[in-house]
C-alpha cells in the first residue's frame, strides 16, 4: 500500500507512467528542488498556467483560483516570475531549469519501481519472454537489463563476460527486499558497487 502511494502524483492523484511511443503525455515522476515528486504533465500545467489571466488554478481542485501573479495576493501560490513555479505540495518556488519542465530530473527510484511493477505484471500474465528464445522469462539481469529463461540465465551466469552480473528471479521482484535493494543500488554506479 505504501508502495502504491509512491507511484501516484500528489498534484493530480494519477499514477506515474513510463514513457511509451503511444503515450505523448509526460507522466514521468520529476523531482523538484524541494525534493517533492510531481508528474511532468502537472509541472507543465503549473509552468504555463494562465499568467495572462492573472490567475492560477489549483492543481488539486481546478475550480478554485489561487491568486494573482502580479500582486501575489491570496494564498501565495502563484510565482512572481514566469520562469518559476511553485511546488503543489509545499508551495516553495522552483526555478524552471532551461525554461522547460523537462529540465527537472526524473525520479530514478520511482522509475525503477514502475519498471519493477510493469515487469512483475508482464511476468504474471506470461508476456515476459526471454531475449534469447520465445520461452517465458524467469530471471532479469541488472546490468544488461535483459530477461532470460532458465536455460539462458544459466549460460549468462557461466559466461566469462557476464559471470559477475546480478541475476534476479523475476517472481521475487517486489516481494524480496534484497532484490529491490539490488535493483535500486546497482543503478547508481556499476564501477563502485560499495559506494
């Protein structure tokens, strides 16, 4: 339940989503300088919100207008500068990096969680296939980001080039704290695993 709450944008109460070709909306989780995470779509809306009308709609209850960006009276939500937006959670101002919300970094931890949830779902549905054959995948290599059936996972584990890679049994993902930690930790630096 706590895991599911992390996968929901606090501004629009919709789930974050991995980018796909058909999905043109940016529902990736993006981190603001205050360390709150909001989906790119909400940040885009907040960044271009009605400066001409001198009002900004609340992202949680769009029927309410918050204040005038010119005089900044009201609940203090509207930024004084158009290159700044306010966090919908704590209302701290954040400069928009490079003038676009795409400049806000993606929350890699939540992206990993989304990938794990997606992988687990595909595995349960039987849609997760081995990259070497059409058999159902059993393991996932952290370094290669590939899925393998048991036969190919055994080969991958014995190969001199990949014997130091970390294979995780897909059914253990989200259930095993160690598997989650490994997925999360290994993302940062493959050259310095102890850092």
